[in-house]
C-alpha cells in the first residue's frame, strides 16, 4: 500500500484494486486468497472491486508503485530487494497485513540418499562457515532453519482447495 494514498487500515481498501502475483504463488496468491480473506471476513473477489494477476512479485510491486492498483500481495523479500536496489524509498509503502511466516525455498534430500550422507550435509549446512555466510548475504538471508513435513501442512491445505 502506498503511503501517499492516505489509507492506513485494511477496511479502507474495501472496493479497491489489488494485484496478486500468480494463482500458484504461495505468498502472492494462495495465502492472500485464504488467510487474508479469512482476516477480512470475505472472499478476495468480494472485498476488492478488481483483482489482477501481475505475473510476478516485481510486476505487482510496479503496479502498486505506479498507482495502477491500491494494494499488492507480495513476498516481503521482494519488497526488501526493491529497497536495497533503491527502486523505492523506505517510507514509500505501508504494510497493512502480513501472513504468518512462510518457509522459503527448502533444501530437500532424495528419499534414497543414505542417512549418513543426509546427516553430514545437514551438519555442513548448519555450520557457521564463511562460505555459508557469503551465500546467506547473496540471498539476503540470515541463516537456515530446520523444517519438516509438518511445517508445510498449512500450505498443503490451501493447495487442496
């Protein structure tokens, strides 16, 4: 949400135009259509007068920054990259809603990989090494978090709908 719009509450967006990224995007499609809709008490298409799928997080942010939509659902990492690349200033946007955290791009093992090798790779990935620190910096990440199958149950519910 652009700060210049004067909108400071979700309820003020009712009847507005919103950009989503892609119907299959977790943060730009699935989560808004389920969790935001639940928070708003109605389906997105009833809350917003117009919805567009911009095709990417960048396109949705651009539509918002150019005033073609009143709000956009995007991954916070993409907005952070816009800030870092100076495509917008820190006070350009106002965040009115955030979903619960979503695990980002998991690293997974093949089921047939030996348990010993899985354990060794895990130890290396969670070690405090300069090489990993450089990788985290390149991804604007602070580290890795162990996640299991149960951590994705919430997302599977949305896909099954």
